[in-house]
C-alpha cells in the first residue's frame, strides 16, 4: 500500500527504517512520565496477549519466570564467576 | 572454603542496585489485576479463588471489627508466598532469608495488635497473661513467663520464617554439591542423593507456602486475642 506519508514520531518501532532510528528515538517522550507510561503499555500488551485470554497456557507465566532467572543471573554474574573452576567449594 | 555455602544469601550489587531490590519488586509482576472482562481468564479466576478462600479461612474466626485488617494480612500472605516460591528458582535471591526483612514485617504488626488490645480492652488484654484456673502459688511465676512469651512473639515470628527458608536453601545447596562431587566416583550413591534432592525440593516448595501461611495465621491469632 503505497502513498500515505506518516511522520516519524507516529510510526511504530517495527515500521521504522534502520537509518531513521536515531530520529525516531529523539522524537519519543523520554521524560520519567513517558518512560513509565511506555513500561505500563508494554506490560499491558504482554498481559493482554498471554495472560488475559480464555485458555491461557503455562507459556505466559513461564516467560516471566525465565526472564527473571536470566536477569538474576546477569545481576550476580560477577559474583558467580569465581565458582566456575574453584577446586574446593 | 566453608564461606562459599553462605554466599547465596548475599546480595550482589550490579550498576549500583542490589539484587534484593529486584527480588522484592518481582512479585508485583506475578499479581494479576482485576480486568473489565466478564468471564475472566484462567489465571485471574485461579488467583481470585485462592485469595477468596484463604481470606475466608483466615478471617472466619475473627470478630467483624478485625476485618479491616483483611487487606493488610492477605496481601502480606500473598507477598510472602510469592517471594518464597520465586526463591526456589535457580540464581534467584530470596529476601525472606534475611532476618531484617522478616522482622520489618513481624515487629510492627505484632506491636499494632498489642497496642490495639491495650487501648480498646486493657483488662481483657492483661487477662491473657494468666491462664484460667492456675494454682495461686504459681501466679507470680506464670505472669512473668507469659509476659516473656508475649514479648518474644515478634522475634519468634521473624526467626521462624528466616530459619526455615535459610535452612532449606542451605540443605539444597549442600546435597546438590555432594551429588555433583560423587557422580563421577560413586554413581549409585549419587543417584540416591539425587532422589533425596528431589524429595527435598518438593518439601521446600511446601515449606515455602506453609511458612508464609503460618506467619500470617499467627498474626491473625494475635489480632483475635486483642480485638
């Protein structure tokens, strides 16, 4: 569908070309209120897609838990890396 | 080194934020809000059923005046259960293994019940310090003992939760270390240890839920005494 010119600020991230990424980033609302509203929107999108459905499976909550485990691992990597090849635990 | 087994109870700091912050904020993500849907999803129904039944269980023996505490007590219970269960996942941190964390819940809540009791019905509150039909000779000693047991309640609440969770996590780490070490030398023993580890993990899941429930049940009992 050719023709309609949309401003960069109104585009969703998946429609932004790679070269326009900087301009798109600059046009977004980066105040604390904007960031928090973006996080809330993201959370609502995730919940509406995976959790608030009639027959939700284990996948929705499993993704949250896996993300939490991965984030915890990244958080304590500097602490854990000494355990790898230690001879006596 | 022996110190290594207690390293799991430390909070590493990454980019200036300790891990306990993430572990404390994470349960909020697992709580579902009521939606405007008429027929709610599976998870929402499950959550609301569990909350309703546990609220009923906790508050049925309490007087209607104490039902104001329902929000505080049930939210505390669901928070503790979620924290305890999330702590059983690999690489995660369990804030309830820290005594300071648990005392911050136990002490103010217990103190509130005591102050409410002393303000609204002081005679009744003091009457709890002496069980009925005690022999007269024992009365002085028993009052001292009951006062001590009253004052030690917050410490008992906090330490019970801390000790149960810390001991469980330590046992899991010890047994898994043993199994890891033995698997090359004595595979049969390692398999038996693995079975033990499986049973222990099931026990830990149960303990995680039971300890949070007991914490909250005791608080509701102290409330029942005083209100």
